[in-house]
């Protein structure tokens, strides 16, 4: 589904106009960074799963 450092799309866009988020922390809480303005947002796993729409770009596995 999604992994650390993936770029994901959420159901609602950020007020800056971007709708791409990078996952930087996974656990009980999810920390994501807006790819438009670099704002960091922490969501519970439950809230993240409700707002998650799709993976835009998978993380490099190198």
C-alpha cells in the first residue's frame, strides 16, 4: 500500500494548493510533509488511512 518516503495524495489538498505529501514517519502516528510548502503535519494512523487516496510515487529501494 504505502511505505516510508512514498509520495501520496490525500483526499483534500493543502491550503497552499499542493496535494502531494511525503511520508517521513510511520507508526501509531504518521508524519507527512507537504511537497508544496514543506509544512509538516502529524496524523494518527486512523486519520491518515481515512484521508489517504493513492500513492503518486514509490520510494527508491536502493
